[in-house]
């Protein structure tokens, strides 16, 4: 297990990232989702609440260029499930699971983003909390080392996560041109503090120039009640 703070602060451009785990006191299912940007279009965004989830929105609508890959609902809730993703596959998972498909099956019709030469991976997470029990899964759909003719699909499942432990998956290993896709298993990271200190730690660890928005949610495993924090650089 590595320090989430160190993992974030040592990477100037992890892109978009999902953390899912369990609070140090064991009471809460924890997730964080952040977005970063290098272009003015990517940086011109904020998170806003929508129902039980959130969506991205242009901070200055007059400067919005191509909305296709930057405007979407990163978080939606379906019954006992909380879906967190880096794109409009949130809706794909929601609709698929609502019709009886599994998390993995619902993503079979999707692949990485059509933004060559980067071919940004689609990363997704699913948290399931029911009757005081908690498990989660993560997925990444990526090109085969930059070859868009091949889509590599990986799903990772975690039953009964340990207190103070989480997993971190993000789109890019670091900055570059083209941007190198995340590789390997989601990184095992520590989950520390309450929602306020955890949110502050993640936000402050992200690269100041590139960070755009952060969403954090703590869900009470016993009751299903949740608390949400949103931080936007654009105000």
C-alpha cells in the first residue's frame, strides 16, 4: 500500500482518476473522482450536483468548444449501486444494470475514447452497499499500447474492503505526447481521515496548474446515507 497523497503529488498529469475504498474507521465506503485538463476546453469545467449524482458543466458556456468528451455525468446512483466513471459510459452502465446486465457486461459495447493519438482509457467504478455489506469493482477499457484496432478490457473486483485501504485507477501514467495510458492493476492506496480532511488532502496533492474539479463521497455502510463534497477550481 502506498500513500495516496504521494501518488498524486508525484504525477503532474494523471488525467482523470477514481479512488474507491473504505474509511480508516471502517464505517464508510469512500470514493473520489477528479478531472484535470491541459487544454482551455478541458479546464473550462465545473462539477455540479444532479439528482443523487453529479455532472460536468461548462464554467463559461461562451468558451465551450467540443462538448462530446468533456460534458457527462460522472456519478449516478442505481438502487444500492453508486457508479463513478470518466465519461458517458456512466449512462451505459446505469442502463445496462437496470436491464439486468452486470457491470462488466454493460461495458462490452464501449471502448476507449476516440481521441487519437491518446485514445484515453475509459475508467469506471461500481460500489455496492446492501444490508451492511460493501464491495466494489473497477474497470478500464484501453487501446493495445496505442493501437486503436484492439481494445483491452480489464475488470477488478474487491469484496469486503479493508478499513483504511483503497484502490486508485487513472487514465494516464503521466504527462506526455501522446499521453501514456494507465497500466497494471489499480494501485493500493491508503484512505485516511474524515471526509473534510480526505477531500483537502486529495485536492491539495493534485497539480495546481492542471487540476479542475474533485468529487468525494462517504457512504455510511450501515445505513446507506451519504455525504458529498465538491471542489471546483473555477469559481
